[in-house]
C-alpha cells in the first residue's frame, strides 16, 4: 500500500522555494474519493473500529493496517458527491493531507507537501513561513507529522509481530449486494481467532502488556462493519 495515495506532486517543503506559500483547510475530501483503503495507526483502532472494517494489507516491510473504505477499486464509500466525509471519525492518514512525512538521506524526518493541492496559495490562507522561520501553523503540521511517523513505526512493528506469530490469514469474505452482485476481498489479511487463542500464555501476556491484545480485538470487532460497506454500496448503486 503506497504512502502517496491521492498525493499528486510531492516535494520537500523549504523556506527558499515556499517562503511565500500559504495554506488553507481542504474545502472537501474529494482528493480521497478514489481510494478504497488508507493506512491506519494502531492508536486509531478503537475509534476507527466503530465505523470501518480494519484489515491488514501487504506492504514492503510487512503487513500494513488499513481502514477499508470501499469494495470496488477507486471508490471511497465514505466520500459523497459533495466531497463530504460521511462518518464521525476521519483517519489520520486522510487528515494529514496536504502534508506528508518524508525521509532524508540520513533517515531524518522531512516535511513534504503536495504542490498540486488547492490548499496552497500565495494569497489566501495561513502563512507557512515568517522571516524564514516556521509559523505556528506550520509547527502544528510538523508536530502532527512527527507523531504520525512515530505511531506508524509502532503499527508496523505490531503488523510484523502478528505475521511472525502466524496468526494472520487471508480474508475469505464475499460481499453480496441486494441485486446479487458479489465482491470478494482479495489480498487482505485478518487475525485468525483460533490461532490467536492457541498462542502460548507468555505470548498472550506480552501482547496484553504492550496493548497489542486490545488492538487485535478492536480489529476483530471492526470486521462486523463489512456489512455496513455492503449497505453503502447497495445504496450508491441504486442511485
């Protein structure tokens, strides 16, 4: 799963090139309307589990936790025709736009932006730099990205741990619309409850102590939201 979903032209932010740039909040979520899943932080599982199915997709470094937003390619069932997000909780991956963390030559965290985003303008919005230094607006964005980057590393560790423990299995769910159309979930993994229950007591204690066990159960509970996705797609298809 790419870190650059819905980002068009990502560049490193700097005061020389972008000294006069201003930023304003996105007027809609239309930029996320064509993605059917987004990476999710483990710290978000409890909020996200109330609305989205949480699954594990294949990533370069191991399983990637993701919120499932749609059943068809290039379709987000939580963004309506007016660009509004139809859910109480919006994943941090979506909220961080138009900013995105990057890595420098030495592995340092870089602040990057999508230059193609309509959020940036030379005349309207909050300034990003003042006399060559970050404004409070930019410092807030930098803090958000740093926290996101740190939380993403923790989430990646959990995904690899679940893989190493052998408790992930390929999702075999089939979603069926009211008109009989079927959708099969491919390339996605979920925790196998039977394998989870078979873990050694010491491993379970380790997961409990680290908070991982609670996150796993939030994931398992979230899978009930698949039926809600089917309902959303049926409603959209009927329009």
